């Protein structure tokens, strides 16, 4: 069989080259419509969550659970520290989609990475109490990776590292200052309720 001329190869590939740039859009369109990305400044985050715990990650486990009739791999992260909403020391377990069990692995683009959730990492987590259709109560890490922020020590106290515009903690802020801002937001919200 004679080899095709270089010009024939170009014409044969032309339709494929026109289709390939559209492939990601076609593949991602159904997934994008199923998720909602939300702009969350601090007042919105505080208004939508039940807790904001700044502390240390003390345990991370993966589990396979049935949630709303669907079997999912979830990660449960235990954080021990101060609840900035109440001022009390507490331990909270937050759950998010994706992770690893002994036999299975599943990842969700909106969830924090395993690096962000290592035992010993200092973090601030925003959570919301939820209930599955099966009646299981749990604390969801609100807004996926947007609800988890690193905490680092600074010369004037611990600092929550901001993630930029559109996140609840936009810029680096001392935990003490964040506690005051949250307290003011919650007080203003209580005044507005009948």
C-alpha cells in the first residue's frame, strides 16, 4: 500500500483537530451543571455554617458510606481547637466527598487535598450540620476546599492564611482578629432576626 502524501494526512486530521478543542467542554458540561460554585465572603460563610473551628487535625479516616441512596467514599477529618462561634474548645469531625479506604479510592475536585488534611496540620474548618436521607447526621465541610484554611504561627499570634477573592478568608488574618469579626457578624445577624 503506498504511503499517503503529507497533504492527505493534513486533510484527514483536519476534522479531528477541530473537534479536539471542544472535547473538554462536551465531557465537563454535565458535571458542571450538577455543581454550583458559590462566592462566599465571611458574612455569607458565617450565615450558612454552624461552626468554625481553628485547631489541629488529630485524625483523618476514609470510609465508604451510603448517602442519599448512593455509595460514596468520604473523608472524615477530626479537628481539635477553638470554635470561633462559641469561644469554647471542642473537637469536631467534618466530612467531605472523596478519599481513600483500604480497597477503594475516589476524588472530588471540590474537596481538599490529602496534603491539606494531614494529621498535625493546623487549620480552620467551617462546617454545617447535615442529615442524609437514611437519617445519618454529620458535619459537612462547607464549600469543600473553600471551607478549610491553613493556620500558621506568627509573631503576634496565629494567622489564618487567606485564599483570595471569593473566599470567606480573603487575606491573611490573625485568629484573634477573625474571632472579633465573626462575633460582630453573628451579633448583627441576631439583631436582624425577629
